[in-house]
């Protein structure tokens, strides 16, 4: 049940962020919350509901984990590219 509360909190924060800010896909917080939501909801859904109905789907957790890590990677990559292009206060590299 902890995953349900975390997924709900992440979903609520995501909805608030999307409704109030522009270009949320460029913000690291958006991708972190999306990864947390996807992992918690997906793990709860597959492990709690589908396993009892469809038998053991042992690979479902691995697929959810890989997709969540790809979401995190995308967020970190976008944040790195965004800060690298806008940060002009850094000394020139030699």
C-alpha cells in the first residue's frame, strides 16, 4: 500500500506541475516524478493485481524497472543538456 500512496503523491505533483508551468518536459523534477510514479504504479499493478489473476509474471517487474530507469536517464540527459547550454558563468575549459 506504500506504493499506492507514493504513486498518488507523484501523480498529484505531476498534474499540478503540468497545469501551472510551461515546458515541464525540460525540467528534471518532472522526469523524476514520472519515473517514481511509473515504477510505483506499475509494480503495484503487475505484482499485486495481475499476478493473482494471470499467474506468475516474473519478468514484469524487470520490464517496469528498465522502463523507469530509461525515464530517469532521459530526465538526467535533458537536465544535463539544458544546464550545459544555459550556464555561461562557468570558466572556459582548457
